[in-house]
């Protein structure tokens, strides 16, 4: 019987092989990808975050845990994105300039793909110019930005201002997210939408396009 606590513990230790095995075992036993994600992988990464904050874990260990998280996510990805339908919308998503955190952004991208969106992944450390160029692309209806650091949050506002200046805010909606972001902050900087997690990111994207 798959034990999601063991999966969380393996992730905390950065034991990539065990994370892969336990993720596959859990899927084979019929556990839902959403449950494996929240009670196994994200639960483990939350503890890593706590320990990192208290200086009980350091960057190299956090990186190894992040690598194990990616390995688990890559096994869940085909299940999370299974969809035969034609795209319901197109979103360009990236982590803002100066910010290298990509786990949450990747998860939001995966869930959006799973919900039938076409996702243009701009990557990490994405400049304002790159977001603006992406917004100009054919069919892009939403620009999604992720920021994990209090020092990179201001870039969300810079991109929103640049999109306004480029006259693109009538073409695209802007969605923001990331651990330090709140609905209040999103309102303050003029974002059209905010989501606290990947599943609500899908709901928010649908809502922004009027397909909720
Ligand atoms: Co960093 N880091 N980190 N880190 N790191 C945090 C964010 C921190 C909170 C840790 C802590 O102190 N507790 C802290 C930030 C403090 C602050 O600014 N308020 C921090 C720090 C300080 C740093 C460095 C500055 C450390 C240093 O060098 N001294 C450094 C900065 C590097 C940089 O970016 N320039 C750094 C580096 C790193 C690693 C490289 C080691 C690694 C990243 C590896 C990677 O991503 N490939 C790392 C990690 C892993 C973390 C923690 C532990 C985990 C982040 C994560 O992946 N969470 C993190 C602590 C924490 O958040 N608890 C921390 C899991 C992920 C699923 O959640 O990303 O929040 P999250 O995404 C969620 C939602 O936020 C939402 O949905 C996602 C899924 O549910 N969401 C969206 C995210 N984007 C969205 C977009 C949307 C909608 C929803 O619409 C577009």
C-alpha cells in the first residue's frame, strides 16, 4: 500500500530514486495524481521550506529536494495533463526576472495543460521585454507570472505597466501567483487575477476567459 508520508520523507531527503518509485507505486495502486501531489510531493516540499527558513536545511539540500520533486512531477505529468480536447485558451507563463524558482510555475503549467490550455512556458528569470513579446504572440490570451521572493515581487508590477504601455492589456489578461503573493497585492498592482495554488490557477484562467 502506497505510503504518502514515506514519499514526503524521501523528497525531504532528496532521494530521487525512492521518490520516483513511490510516485509510480502510488499511481499503480490507483491513488489520484492530485492526492499524490498534495499529500506526498507538496507536503514534503512544505517541510523543506520550513526547515530552510529555520536554517535546518541549506541551499544544496534544498536543490537536491527540488530535483527529487521534479522527478516525481515528471511521473505525474502525463496523468495531470491527460486531455484529448482542443485547446480552450493559450497562456504564456514564466517566473519573473531575478527569480529562479520554477516548481510552482511548472505545476501551474501542468494543471493548465491538463485542463486543455495551450501553455507557452517562458521559463525562469524572464525579463519584462520577454513577457511583452510573448503577449504579442498570436493567440496568447493570458500572461501568467510567478514570483517567490519578496525582492522579485515588484517585477510583477513592472511587467503589468509595460503591458499597459504596449497597449496589450485589451488583448491579454494578467494572472499572478507565488508563495508571497496575495489577492490584495494582486489588486494593488492591477493584475486581473490571482491564484493561491495550481488548481485554483486553472479556475482563475477559465474565469478570466469567461469559460468558468
Ligand atoms: Co528559495 N526561497 N531561495 N529556493 N525556496 C523560498 C521561496 C523561501 C520562502 C524560503 C524560506 O525562507 N522559507 C525564501 C523567500 C523569502 C522571501 O523572499 N519572502 C527563499 C529564498 C530566500 C531563496 C534564496 C534567496 C536563498 C539564498 O540564496 N540565500 C534563493 C534565491 C534564488 C533566486 O531565485 N534568485 C533561493 C533558492 C532556492 C533554490 C534554488 C535552492 C530552490 C528552487 C529550486 C527550483 O525551483 N527549481 C528553492 C526552493 C525549493 C524554495 C522553497 C523551499 C520551496 C519553493 C517551492 O518550490 N514550493 C521555498 C519555501 C516555500 O515556498 N515554502 C523557498 C513548492 C511549490 C509547489 O509551491 O512555488 O509556492 P509554490 O507554487 C504554488 C503557489 O504559490 C501557486 O501555485 C503553486 C502550486 O500550488 N503559484 C501560482 C505559483 N506560481 C503561480 C502562478 C500563478 C498562479 C499560482 O499564475 C500565473
